[in-house]
C-alpha cells in the first residue's frame, strides 16, 4: 500500500475545516463574534454563488441572509463527520438559490450576457490587500486552474450542474446531447476535480 | 468497490440532480454503505469548491451590519427574560401613538442597558483570559526547558528566554513544539515561539539532519484564513550539531497560527510547499 504523503497544503486544508467547525460550535453557544468571523470567511463565495444562479443582487442578498440565519439557528446540528462547514453552507445557498430560480421560471436567462452592473455585481477591490481578499483570490485561482484542466465538455457539464438549476434532462437538452453522455461527463468532471483539488477544501 | 453506475449516481447526488424514485433508492443504499457515504462526502466537498468559479462579488456592507444587529437584538431580548405587554386605548388613536412612543423609549433603554452590562462582563472575562494565558505560556516555556526536550542550558535557549522576557506580553505568544516526521531522525525537535503583535517569531531547532547541497529547510505557518500555509522563510542547521536558532517573519499578515511545519525544499525556498514535511507541531 502506498504510504500517505502529508503535505503542508493538506494540513492547512484540515486546519481551515477544523477552524470553521470550531466557529460553528461557538455559534451554537450564541457566540456572535464567531458568527462575524464565519460571515467574513464565507459571505463572498456564498453571495457570488447565489448571484451567479439568480443574476439579481437583492435576491442574492436575501439568500445569503437566510443562509447565515440558518447557520446560526442550526449550528448545533452541524456534524463535522458529514463534511466541512463550507460545503454545508454552499449546499444551503445553492439549494435556496435554485429553488427561488425555479420558482421564478427564468430559465431563458441562462444564456443572457448580463453585465456586472446589470446583475448588481460589486467586484472586489476596496479592501484589495485584506487577508480575506488574498485568500479568496488564491482559492479562486486554484479552483479555476482545476476546472480549466478538465476537457471542455466536462467543464461545461459541471458548471451547468452546479449553477444552472436545471434538471439532468434539461442540461442534456441544453447541450443537445444524450442524457447518458451528460451524466458521464458530470461524473468524470467531478471525479477529476476531486483528484486535482485533493486536500484544498475549505 | 463502488461500480461506475453508483459513482455516477454519487456525482449527480452531490450536485442535487437526483429526483423522485432515483433519489429515494440512492439514499436508501447510502444509509447502509459507508464507502459510498465517504465518496459522496468527498464529491460534495469538491463540488462546493465550484462556488469560487462564480464571478467575484461581495454583498453590501449593510447586510453584515443587519445580520449582526439582528443577532444582538435577539440576545438582548433573551437576556431580559419575560415578554413586555401593554394595552393600547383603541378609542383614542393619539393616545395609542403616545403609548407606543413611551414603550419604544423604555425598551430602547433596556436594550442599551443590557448591552453595556454585557460589554463590562466581556471585558472582565477578557482580562481573566489574558492572565490565564500569560501564566500558561510561561509555565509551558519553563516545562519545555526543564524536561530537557530542548537542550537546557544551551546558549540558544537562554537567548530565547531573554528574547521572550524582553518582548513582554507573553500571554498572547504562541508556543509550540514541532515533532519529527523523519523516519531516520526521530529525535529531531523544534520549538517555535510566535509573537502575533509583532508578527515575528523565533524557531529553535535541535538534532536535525544536515542539509544536502542545493537544499534548505523552510518554515511554514498554518493560518486557517489562508488556503495554503504562509511562508516563514528558509534556514539551515549547523551540520555538526543539527542546531539552529532562527528569527522569522511571516510572508503575509497572520491572524492566528494553529500549526507550524518545516519542509525540505530547494535552496532559497519556494512560494508554495513542494517537498516533504519533516517537522510538524501538534
């Protein structure tokens, strides 16, 4: 059996996950400072995800507010063995955003070329040198590199699977591909991301 | 061993794409299959990283303030215990408005009063914590030296003690021992002391193997706010004794160090760890 190599990155990823879990544990004891720290760590990627799905700044903020209130109220239900706090928060955000998207039935906007201003996107910049800013840019860079390492058809499949709010069949229709082909691309793409990103988990 | 079909279902499940009977069947299988559960957890973690692919954007500052204010108000109410009730004279609208105004002022005063009390209590707790940490750090440093884990009486340790005492503010220092991960040098050891206020520290190393040509040891600080460890600089050891006493600074602002690590890298160091880890703190 190949011995497990411990890398500083894997240690850092595990520490980040442990730190986030500790913040949730403190939130379960009504620690508002812990809540503020978790907000500062998670709010941007969660907001960016909601905004990407909904393409509306006000609705995206509603989603983020709901998610953080849910994290506060359900902090004692978090189980580290089931996954990281970040994955939990992203799941809550995605589910709420997609539910709202489907309610609105604005699927035709999937292919719209909405500008940043139209969607109310506020790019980073005012706190360019903050540690959180640096972390986000490094993280985004690592994930982007991993996604770009996938074959083009797998990139499209996983991004549609994550952001579009479409069903499996709707994705297949969107891509004009058989359902079986789309499922296989999603499987291969996600497995490859897992292999590339490895211990880079928040 | 998980077959390809279930790998596919796991990937679709991680994206929330399973529905109806397919979803129910998969969750039934998941409940009794630890390997499949582990796989789903890994795939969900990987899928969650795709949130970083969304165009960079941040919510308004008002959202943060709104959320924190909401939590603070809820906490103040809980601190008061019983609910407040009042009766509005329904037949005189102006009297009803006056009652509401008076009640709001009274509630506001209660809220502010409880906030002040909470702040005072928090300050007292912070002071007690500071005193406790200061004592613990001093005891930890003395324990390390007394137990000969770091060569007692050596000039390096005496210098470390002088530096600690000179810097003061011992309570907030981070002190950690780093244990060897080297199979052929299990006795290698280090002590790292980090002063967060000054963003600098001291590393004392003993019994480390001499470095091969073209190699350096590199120190890393693990701060959970960053996805990768922060560079603490390179160092060499005395080839005869395996000792080193290194003053270091972090490559970027560090809020909280939870671990220290040392890896073996090429001469001059690297921006991101590439080589094997040789020392790691607990």
